[in-house]
């Protein structure tokens, strides 16, 4: 489950492919579930249904 302001970390699973990180700017699912609108560090925004290679980092996790 996610909230606006949480970070989505998508782990690379192909050799040479880096991880991607972004901020969740909108939660469209019910009760904090996907899909999420994410603004990635390169500036693009995308509607995301996170897979098993993704983790959600809450601000309290980063303290």
C-alpha cells in the first residue's frame, strides 16, 4: 500500500539495466493500492502497476 509522497523503487532485473526510482504523486487504487502515478527521477511521469521487482519506500522507512 502506498501514499502520495512515498517512493517507488523498481529494481533492474536485466544485466546493465539500472534501478529506477520515483515519487508517487497520485494513488488511483482503493485503500492505497495500485495503480500509481509516478514521477521518475528523469522527470517523466507514468501510470504504474508495480511488479514483484518493485518496492515502496515510505518516508518513515528513510529516517
